[in-house]
């Protein structure tokens, strides 16, 4: 009986001690019309963290466009060390990988009408996924996982602006939490808006 009680206590308290998880939900819209949803979750284990972002949208633009998008980013402490982006669309499937190896990042990116194979020889401490869980108050640059590019962050009066491969995206925060993001996209611009809890 004692061993069963001990096992129960271990199973009950172990997850709480090992990791914490934060989940945020967003609505995705174009011109005020909802086209899908996004779920962003952050799991912290000790000093390491993992951000998982999933979205699914569908809309008409000279034909039906469907997109299932998944980003998984990994940090060791505050050091961005790995990401994998998979996008499944009715126009084709794409995959981008970024991996920290010894003293550099190996980048292999395949996106819509875009390819990049390169190395980045410096540490980066913020990524696209980070915007959903942290206001970039003192951040000067970040890794755009989908494109494999290190891009600048510019602070404006009421938002932060980034330029990723020619697309300007704006992030708006309220009390340190992301309220909405206005994203430029090769097909059509869209808005990601935080849902009420």
C-alpha cells in the first residue's frame, strides 16, 4: 500500500516540478473575416523551453487556398538552437529546418516560391515564435524560422515592426502580452488577434 501511495505522489507531482506550459489562442482574419485559428504553446523544462505553434486557415483568392502550418522551436536557456517548420497547402508542401551545430546554424529552408541553404555564424536569442510569449523590449534581431533569415526588430510608438524577406509585420502588445499581429503575406495580408481567455 505504501508503494502505491508513493507511486501516486510521484506521478501527481512530477509533471508540475519538471515543466510548466502556457497556451495562447488566436483568431486569424482577412479584412475582418475569420479564416482560421492559431494555437501557440510554450513548454518550459528547467532552463530549456519549446514553443509549438499550429494554425489552419482556408480562404478564397482566385481559387481556394488552404494552409496547415506548424512551427516547433527549441531554446537552451535563452539560446535559440533548433526549429522545424512544416506547411501543408493545396499548392504544395514545404519544410524549413534550422539547427545549431557547434558554432553556427545550418539553415535549409523551403517556402512558397523561396529556397535558402546557408550557415549563420552567430548565436541568436529570439525567434518568430518568441513574439507570441515575450514582448521584444530589448531585442534587436530575431530568427525567422520559415525563411531561415536573421531579421531586425524596430520599435515604434505602439508596436514593433519586422521585415522578413520584404514582408513587413507589426506586433502590438498590451501589458506585455501580444494582442495582435498584422502580417504581410505573398498571397494576402492577414491579422492574428488574441482570443479572450
